[in-house]
């Protein structure tokens, strides 16, 4: 893990994204702030519809301010502000400084062209010349992603690769421009457990040997524990908890984070798996207080305090976190110290 004093490779401040439709205004992202440092992996987790993918697509310029889309806030890559850039500027940026790996590699690969043609095209778009050198670099990229017989596989077509090999190829293409920041949007969703483990090992080794900052979007907390240095938990378009991966997984201070952890099956088969009750609020809803209140076990346990529904909590450190640096664990909960201390046995009884 990188030092806490390292300058941010990516700085996001109060990012807000809304979409206008016939139904009204959908606020998909509601004031997201975080930083990603060089060589660091930040996990972005939460239920479907929490705003993770919209956040990622906005960072990389695929969602931009337009007639029916409103993007506000600040996104800085190094010292350069990204919001407000033109389409052509974002395309140039995606070729070199920041790139993305999506869930389904088949959507990123053209079935009519060979693997070699597509990897070499990524290198050419990043500015590499001449063709002979591009071919050699394509082989190196595939080897870096541990694709066996890389030089011979340049002639293969996507359908001749397994799902894991296709995802490694897409990742190699994303690394073609030596980016400062890589965004991986649930890259293991289409992989089985064995291929997922192998892919994550390769990706982690690439991050460890470079100064590349990785924003890893997932709903799998097991993957988070394996890959990430820090974690940001999203709910209803907001980050409700952020901090070191070990703190978040073993000492959560937000009721939603704790509820997510209780919904993860244990490999030993011990303990109960308890789902999070209710459903997330709609992005069309205007929430005055805490968006998780109506689903929150702590809200019920404390007698439904009015503060939870009348005042929106901001990200703040716990009593212990106040003694630490700016990277200390923070939670958007009015009663975060109570959440951390609440006995597990009593919590189970409240969840019946």
C-alpha cells in the first residue's frame, strides 16, 4: 500500500450526476468525494443501482454534461480538471492517461479481427510507432497479463480464447497507453471462481509493480479483501463509509456496511446469512435525512430517532478516527460509534 503522503492520481470532489426523463430528475450520484493515490487500489462497493458504474463512466468521460444530463463537481487527474472537457479531449485521455476494463470482454473485442490486430490498434492509438515495434509491444502486453504463447496467440480470434483469456486481453489493451489510472468495472462478473482467482492474481501483480492507481468496482466483498487497499461503500448515490480495507471489513461503523457483511455466506458454514431488508430508495426520490434510515437496524434499535430522517449525515471519522490522519475511516452515520459497539447477538435478535 502506498504512503498516505503520496499525491493523489485521481481526486474527486462533490461529484453529482443527474438524468432528466419524462418521469422527472434521477439523481444517480449525489455528492461523491474520494481520492486515489498512485499504486493504490480503491474498492467501490454497494448494491446494484447505488451509482458505482455511473460514477466510473463519468470519470472517464462516457457520461458528460448535456441536454438531459447534468454533471457537477470536480474530477482531477493529477492537477488537470476533467469535467468540461470535449469529446475529443476525453478520447485522447482514454488512449493514454486513464482507461477502463468493463464487465463483459466480448463487448470490447471485435469478433472479426484477431487479438493481435486489436492489441496493436490500442498501442497505435496511444502513439506507438512503427508497426514492427507495435507488434513486439503487443506481445509484451499479453505476456504481462500471463497469456501463454503470446506471440502465437496474436493470430487468434476472440472466440478462440476462454473468458479469462479474453478479460486478460482487454486488460492488456487498457494498459497499452501506460495509464496513470485504471478503472475496472466488475471485471470478474463473467468469470468462474478459478478464472477469477487467476485474473485477480495477474491484475494485482501489475498494480504492485507499477505506480498505477486502480479503482475497482465490485459487489463482491471477498474480492475486495483480496485486491483493495481502501474501500468506499456506496448507497443511493452517496459514499456512506470509506477507509482502510481491514477497518471496513472487520470494524465497520456504518449500519449499511455491517448489514452487507452479515449478508455474506461463511465458507465454514457457521453463522447465519441475513439479507438487507427492504429496497434502496429510487434515484427520483428527494431524501432529506439518511437514505438508509427506513432499512436500518440501528435506526429501529435506537427508537427511530428524528435526526435520522430530518438531517442528512456527512462523512465523519469515529471517536478513534479523530486521532488519525485524513485517510482515517469515515462514516456517514449520526450514530457511528453506536454502530461499531452494538453487540452482534443483540443485532441478530433485532433482525428477526
